[in-house]
C-alpha cells in the first residue's frame, strides 16, 4: 500500500481547524469546555483545535478502536480510559479524526452521555457519509471525504503515515503483470 493523491494540504487543514474552533466558540458554551479526544487518530487534530479554542478549555483522551491492523472496521468498538474522566455537569465536545461507519462516535457519545454531562457535541475532522451504518449526530465537520482509506494528519494505516502533514488517500498496490495474469 502506498500514499496516493493528497486530498487536503497542510494549509487547507490549518485554515479549516481555525474555522471550526471559531464556529464551536460562537455556538457556545460561554464557560468551560471539556474536549474528549479519541485516540490515536484525533490527537493531532485535538492539539491544533485546542490552540484556537482558547478560554476555559481542558482536554482528556480516551482510546477507541475497531480497525486493528486492517483497512476495514471490525464492527466492534473497544473503549479504554472512559472510567477515569469525570464529566458530570460539564459541557463536552467529543473530537474524532473521522466519522466512517458511525460506530466509534456513537459508542463514545453513549459512554460520555452516561457520565452526566450538561451538554455533548461532536466534532470530526473528516466525514465519510457514504459508509455510515449507524446514525450519529455530527455537530461540526471539517471536510467530507470519498469512500477511500485516508491517512495523514494523525490518521494511520497499521500505525504508519500518522506523521504526514497533509491528508491523502491510501492506494492499493498495483499488481505486477504476472499477478494480473494469475487473477
């Protein structure tokens, strides 16, 4: 697998993150905001978003996974770290890198909602609505992406490509002439 066409440059991402932060602050809350970042993919996005949010903002992270080392979700979401965060009475913004099937965001939203926050909103950098299997409310979205595996800016393939400053498609390897004739 190799990195394919760049979908969003580092400059486009930086501008959109600043716009999202302004939109989030404009729509409230006026007071403290607790950002819950979903590891590992959203770490870069959360860090950049926090620089623009200002005010009384704190951040916590939880781990959620459903992909493992593959490019297809297993359909089962595993959450780690929810129990160590106290969200009772707080205004919460759940931040994820990508909304694909909707399972991860729905699972995290349900877990956060059970902790008694005052409000819960969601923000994703990338939205892939063509793959949605579970209806989940997304309050803020950075970009819509096609049905392709996406890497860069924190998103990975089997732990690789997170460090890319841009967002790109992950291309399938091109089979050799010999492999093509054997299929």
